[in-house]
C-alpha cells in the first residue's frame, strides 16, 4: 500500500501547540502512532486523523479539473506561424484545420452581442490580417457557424459559444501579440 502525503496546516502555531500539549499532558503514557496522529489532527481543528485525510482527499479531487483538456499543441504552433508578431494573419493557410483554428482568432476579435454592418465587419477583419481579403474571412466565419448574417448580407452577429481547447490556447497566445501591437 502506497503512502500518500497529507499536509497539515495550522493557522496559529501557538494555539496548535497549546492544544497538543494539553492532549499529551492528559495521556498516561507516550501515545501510539495513530493516537499521536489523532492528537495532531485535533490540534489542527479536525475531529481525528481520518477526518483530516478525508478533507485533504476531497480538496485534491476538487483541485483537479474533471475534464482535462487535450490540446493539440502542434496544431496551435502551426497556426501561430500564420500570424505575425502583432497578431495579424500574414496569408490564408492552405490546410483546412489551420484555417478553422485561425478563424477562432478572428471570431474573438469581433465584438460580442453586437450587430455589425458588412463594412464594419470588413474593417474589423482588415485590421487583423495582411492579405487584403476580408470576403474570404467573412464567408468562412459564416460557413463555420461563428458568425451569422441576414440573407441579404446586411447584418452580422458573432455567435456566442465556447471555443475548443486549441482555439482558447491560440487566442490566449495571440492576446500577448495584440498587446504588443497596442503598445507599438
């Protein structure tokens, strides 16, 4: 059976020592190992060692995310190569996966819960890329379901949704590049 380390935190060492000394003074002979662990646990504010262990185990379970994210870091890295040092896309990628992941960066730069005209969307997209083709970006954003538009193409709205793990990683990295652009 493997031993797990269980940290013991005492908010006030003076109080902890006083409670422990009182318990040791009441003992007729030196306490056994389990009795000493129970005394230490009670001095730290727990009922006994089992209570301390259960509290620690629950804390450890809650600290670990239940749904660990599996991020394809290689895909994020390849996608980052499409952007310059200021977070602007240099050219439209040929690979579909990189295109789709890149579109999340554009999605993140569009204002949330706001209706935009086509010219406003074009202006926002032009600020984020260097190859001067906002139409392909607009169409791709709509095709991927990241943006909706009226049938006549007059009003555009960003579709609010949680980006996938790779997109969140890409957006987080690009935020630092956007900050460098703002400080330029």
